[in-house]
């Protein structure tokens, strides 16, 4: 179904801040979070939401894990964003809420911390935290991308599962020495981290939809990787690094890449910028700007089988296109042994589809 995007002007700015001139941005009435969710992220979310009572269990755990304590801590130790405090961030949040037609504006805090970071946590009422290291590093348009990114997390329900991951990581640090329990926790955490990395790609897409400034979205990742001196960096060269990373090395390097990524909750900055570039060049970004996006009123008709197939297709295409030495070796091995499918990625996709059929999905 085609929706009709409307227009929105920029939010307010603080005198003296570096920012692009005010301009008109499209808004997306009734847009579904499915418009920006990465297929692998969306599949996990749809699957979890289909289990009866799953949210009830999470909320019960939230009470046991003292979620309210987290909000009280930030209320006491950070600065709450509103019309009187960090007004520029308040205006950016207001504009992002209008652009994505969010039903609720999440509470937002600025925390004194030199490490550049932002996150959205909470179950009943998710809230956003930005560190001073991040706020001081980015200009207004870059902050707009980050605020939109975090709002996308909140709207997609990511905060619920991120809060659980945070608590599981704490548990792992406490009980990781236990032989059986440690390995079980590690398996669960590894699965959640794979989802978490894909959810970050979803957040980046939401951030771009809010800012509608491709250059600013790339600058955010450049600054997270190399600091504030963007005048000493090149967009093209930065994105070229992702291509070099994908192609460089031998089989050992492919294995090392997997090991480097294993316990990361976020994809690496260079790879995130490249993934956003692929989403743009694939045409989905322009389709949404043109008003061709799914509506949230249609979410109830979403079928898990469709999401599984889309996730399998995405992984298959990524596998087939990858120049990573480890992936190339696996692909070539599949051809050498006379595999019935053209690539291992296709085999994975078909296997996932068969599982879905057996489950009656």
C-alpha cells in the first residue's frame, strides 16, 4: 500500500552550532517499523512477538531485575532533555517523532561520559541516553541521525531485548566461570548479539529517514571511527575501507574476522556505513521517500513465514556477493563437491523455508 509522505521543517538550533541550513523534510504518516528493520532483525522480532505471553515473561523479569532502578539512576545522575535543558536535542527529538509518526516521544537523558555512546533501554517505558562524549563530537545534523536511530530502536521494541542482553551480559560476567552455565549463557548471548548487530543496521536506516542527509549519516560513522577531524578524512576512502576489509586476506583472516565480531553488540563503524550505502543503492530508501512504505495498520497481517523467507534471501544474497576469503572458500568447496545448489547460501535459505513449512508457517 502506498502512503502519502508530508513535509516537516527542521527543529530549533542553539546559537553558534555548526549545522546545515534549515530545509524541508518528508514525514511518513502511519509508517510501520518494518520499513526500516533489517530482515534478520525483523524476523527475530516477529518470531518473539508471536509467542503468547512472551512480553509478560519479559516484564516479570524486568521487575525482578529492578528496571525502575535504572531510570531512577539516570534521573539522579544525568540531565533530562526538555525545553529548558539541551533544547537542541529536545527539538531534534520532537522533529524525529513527527517524521516517523511515533506514538510516544521517549524520555531522553544526557550522561557525563567521555566515551561517545548512545543507547535505548527499558521495557515498560523505553528511554534514550546520550553521552556527553557523543554530543560534543557531533554537529546538529549528525545528532539528528543519532536521535532518529535511537527513536527507531524504541519504536521497533528493541529496548526490551537490549535490556535483557544487558542483564545477561552482567550474569555472564558473574557466572561465566561455571562450566555448564557459562557455555549455555555464551550461546544465548551470542545469538542475542547477532540480533543486536542487525538491529543496529535497522536503527541506522531509521536515523537516515529522520535526517534525510546521507552525508551526515556517513560522517557519524567516520567520527565514531576516527574522531572529530573529518576534514582529514574522505567519505569515498572511508567507504572503500569496507570493500578492502571484505576482500583482504586469506582463510585465516576470514576466521579472525569472525572472532573479532563474536562478542560485539554493534557492527564496526566502517561496515555500518557500507551497509547503509547498500540499502540506499538497493532503492529502498528512495521508495520510502516516495511514499511507498508499509503501514503499521497492516502489521497484524504480518506472517512469520514471509519474514523468514526474506531473511533467508538477504543472507543468501550477502553470502553470494561476499568477497571475504573464508566465505569464498566455503562457496568454492560447495561447487567442488558437486553441491546440488549453486551456493551454500541458497541451501541455507531452502533449509529455513522447509523448517517453516514443517511448523505450518
